[in-house]
């Protein structure tokens, strides 16, 4: 599951960029992210939270429960998800 990283003129995410209910996008900057290299460049994937030195993977949206573990985003997308 990947999301398009284009934003509207007012800086808000258009509907096709919403991963699930919209709440998860508001939390993107609060998570750590693993990264992978693709043909298109670096992608951030598999969000996690730190618990001490342990990385706890986020499998589901805390609001609606949709699976978000397989989300892939562009690194600069985080700064536009406010």
C-alpha cells in the first residue's frame, strides 16, 4: 500500500492520499519509520514506536483499526502531513 504524495493548494491532503480514516496521517510524524531503497528512491515503510531501545511496529490505525503496517511513503511526505 503506497500513497500519492501530492497535496492540494491549501496544503491539506486530498482524499486519495488518506490512508484510512485521516487520523493516522495526523500521527505520521510521531512514529519512527523503517526505510527501503526502490527504483524510485528511498521510501519510508513500516511505522514503529520506541519503547526503551525496542522498536514496536504499528500494525493498525489506532482510531479505525485499518492495517497500516504496509504503508509506504516518500520521506518529504512527513513534513506535509500536519
